């Protein structure tokens, strides 16, 4: 039986831009299961920034991957990463 409260996240090699921005290709980390949804407050933060909170994070997978990819950004699985630039 799958826990319906479990959320899934991963690190992406680019920071997300504007809603309806141009989609970008990027690299993705392995999926991180967040059974207790304790890491949702770290969405849009880099691995380096997340590591500053490592003393209050119970999910060791996020800490492990943040150390591997400190300049990548944390988002829910399936997000479409878009460009941060505005084209006129």
C-alpha cells in the first residue's frame, strides 16, 4: 500500500524561472521520498542553502544529495523548469 501523504522531490540543475516561461532542459537528481512532508519549505532553495538547516532535517536523503549537488535547486518531481529571462 502506498502512503498518499508521501511527497516526491528532486534536485534540478537549474533554478525555476517564470510561470509560462520557456521550458529548459536540465539535469535531475534521484527522487527523494518525503514521507512526512517535512522538506516542502525548502522548495526553490539550493543544496548549499538547504545544508544550513541540516540539523533540523530528519530526511537524510535530502542532506546526502544536497552535498553532492550544492548548486542545484530543490523542487517537486514533475515540475517544468522554465527560463528566468524575459524576452521582448
